[in-house]
């Protein structure tokens, strides 16, 4: 079996079996690219050769290796940002951001750094928008407190008649002063308790249905 094909098969198994990056050479991607170009040239010359099957399998294996390693690098970058950067306060602990995953190639290190920058910039823009909205609300509240909306002070005065002797209407049941209370004395003077009627003996006999006895 082709030695490089066996090599990528071993890397594939390691990437499948563990959650961390497997150890690969720094020239892995360049070597993979050269290997695939070599197989493609061979297949172009003879489409029915065994190299066509090997090309298909090699492409599938290399693609899987790349995708699994990308997923691990992106997950590591996101996890380190979440550990180091507070999305509300915005401060960061740089030692987490500098923790590059082990067994990365130069290309993968650049990918990790780029993802860190993208996530941090994304968070910064989000927090700037939130803080700007908070500042706008705060300024509006301050303006409303220090410079409240002026109310209309010029109110229409009630129109008065030219006749100065006219008096405002009063509630007939409302007593305003002592003089009016004195004017009500004639009412109390006219109210007299009527004496209770006195009953004589004849009225009593009528009530109880008895007639006085007459002597013959």
C-alpha cells in the first residue's frame, strides 16, 4: 500500500478517536496537496487504473481530516474566548487567548488567531451597540429630569362681564358666612312642635268600643 495513503489513514483514525488534534507534520497540507495532484495526473492518463479508486478514497480521507481538525480548532477558539472575555464587562485575560491548541500546523495557528479576532470583534460590536443604547436612554432620562418639558403657563382667564355688580353663582345649599346663617333663623322660628292631642273619656271609649253606662 502507498505509504502516504497509509499515513493519512492512521491520522483519520486518530482524529476520529480523540477530541484533541492528533500530531501531524507541519508540511501535512502541502504533502497532501502534492499527493492528490500526483494521483489526478495518473488517473487522467488511465481513468480505469487502480489510482482512480485510490484517488477517491484519498480525497475522502483528507477532507474528513481537514473538517475534523477545523471543528476542533474553532471549538477551542470559541471556548478560550468564552473563558477569557466577559461579554458584558468586556475585559479579557490574555493568557487564555494565547493558548494555541497543541499539534497545530502554521496554517491552523493562523486559523485559530483569525477566529479569535473575529469573535472578539463581534462581541465588541455587540457591546458597543448595547452601551450606545444605554447611553441614549440615560441621556434622555437626564434631559427629562434637568430640563423638563415646559408646561403652558399662559392659561386663558375666565371672561368676566362688564357689570361689576354681577356675582358668581353659588351653590344654594352652601353656606359661606355667618350672615347667611343668621338669615336662616327665621326658618327655625317658624318651626314649632305641635302639641300632642289630648284624649278625653269619650275618645277612649270609642277606641276600645265601650259605651258609658247611662242610669235609668
